[in-house]
């Protein structure tokens, strides 16, 4: 398989864009080599600029829950484009989206639309600080909540991929309000709260970590977070940008039965278009302008194009869909694990509905420290061997794989056959 067109495009991009990309992970620095430029997608498949076809497990990093070019989404976008892309004024579709969210997410009574996950988490933090009149926030090591200043501490995703513990440009005065604790470690969180609990505005967490690879919460972890924050008068924020609508119709909070005070969303609710949202208890959300005094605004917020795309996608997610998604994810995880065992490859797979990760290690992976013990170099070799044979996983050992409703038997069998072939001589 040659990728000359991709290489030429990357050379061209390098001249006009930092690192040749508009977001770091896709630059392939985590796995070596140069990125693939894709020309189009259909269902579970992507086609690159050279005409090579791949089964896609990136899914635009999560939104493509029914695969690429899902007809209801395409139809909704086409229809809305003809009716106007946006008005900078209220429209019917944004109410329907707000209702679709508040009906499904136990912790969301009111919601504000924004344009990215970063914007959602940044706004949720501001609101939490205003609602509690406190400054400190706690986040977990390896969790990623976008790139707002307050959240770039021990962050996952691109920072982990590039080996950056944090970023220059964040004032020390801002960073000092962000405390970090290990994911799945209740004792460490208690210790922070024993010390400064009364100063903590909020604990923010990916209830299922997805930006250091997929790590489900240990039994009791989310329950403890709920209790510790409530006892201290702090808010609990679930960052469900990745898990919202993916792991359950009501997100991770629906799956685990925990109600956070605030929730951030993105990805699926835009059907593949740029979007974000933050929501929560009505009394907290009513602090947001113009109902309240916490300022937050956006020219493109709630634009009908993204709302219509998101509504078409969300409207397709019925019980049968989730049943199939759970089964497909489980089948992939079990078959890949069995294949690794057959070929003597140490591999841990963490999987929940619609997302999974493969860690080259023989130890359980429950935290950022565990993730760092896994063999990222081997992941890079695995990634390239799959890519060369037509399977596209995340170009980083620290990201999740995303499964969609379009991953049918053909896509899954193709993937499993290739994975088995690759494991056979991964270390030779
Ligand atoms: N934040 C994305 C995954 N968690 C990565 C986006 C990219 O760099 O392409």
C-alpha cells in the first residue's frame, strides 16, 4: 500500500500549519511516520487520498456513532443547509436538542450549547467557581478536559502523546488552583479534601477515562466522588464529551447511576459537526447569563446545522442500537485478547460499550501510572502493521478505539483477521 498523496499533502501542510496538523495527536508523533490524509468515509470505512481503504476505529474521535455519512445525518445537514446555516438568533432545533439531552441525562435539567468540548469544560469550571465562591479544582492524572488553562495539568490525550506534563503559557497563578489526584484512587482524593476540601469548587472527571486509553471507573470510585464532593459543598463535574450517548443513552451517569452537579458534552451531539454543551441542575445553570451573572456567549452556539446533525444521530440511538454496540465491542475485545494469547503477546484490553483500548502489558490498567507501564513502542509497531493492511486505530497508545453501529460483521471480521496476522509476527 503506498501513501504518496498523503505524504505530499503533509509536506505541503507543514509549510502553512504548525506541525502540519490542526490538532496534535493526528500528526502521528506518538507512533512515528507521517499522517494519513483521508478523502472520504462511508460507514465503518475510510478512504485515503491514494484510494486505500481502512476500517476506522477513530470515528472522528467519537462522534461517528453510526459510522461515516450516516444517511439521516446527511439528509438533515443537507436540508438545513438549504434553509440557512445559522442566524445568530434562537432556532427550533436547539430546543429539541436541549430536550433530547435533559430527557436522557439524569444530572442535566438545563443545558447551554457551545462549540467544542474545551469550551464546555472551561465554562463549567467558571460556573462551578461562581456557584461555590471557591477557586480550586481537582482533576485526575491522565484525564483530559480540553485545552483551557485551568485544565492543562497532568493531562491526557495530546499532552500525554507528546510527553508534555503541562503547557507553557499557563500563568502560575492559574495553575496553582488546579490540584491533581490519581484516577481510581479514592484515598488520594480524600487526602486532598482533608486538607483543602472547603476551598474546592469542583472535582472534574471523565467518568470513564478515555484520553489515556480507556479506563473504566473502579467499583465505588464514582460513588465516593459523589459523596466526598457533596460533603464538602463542592460540585462534581462529569466530562462526558466522549462518553455522552456512547456508553449509554444517558451517558456514564446513566450507566453507573451517579448524578453529577454539572456535565459537559460534545462529539455525538453534533453528529460530526463542531459542538459542545454544558448542563446540570437548574439552580446552578440559572446562574448562566442572561438568566444569571456568570458570563458565557458564542456567535455559533446552538447553530441549526450542528443541532440538526446531532438530533438526527441521537434520534437513531434506540435500545436495539445499544444492544448491538455492546455486543460488537465485547466481541472485538474478546477476539483480540484471544488472538494475543494465542500468539503469546501480553495484552490488556479495557472495554465498555462503544469504546475500548489495547495496552501492551500483562498488568491491570486502572490509572495513569499503569498506562505508563504499558509498552507504547510496541503499540506503534502494531499500529503501523495494521495501517499497512487496512485498519486504522488511533495514532497514539493513549487514546481509545471507537466502535460504531456501522461496524458490521464484514468490518469486524476483516479487522480480526488482520489483527491475528499482525500478532503472529509482532516481535519478530
Ligand atoms: N483530543 C483528541 C482525542 N482525544 C485528539 C484530536 C487530534 O489531535 O486529532
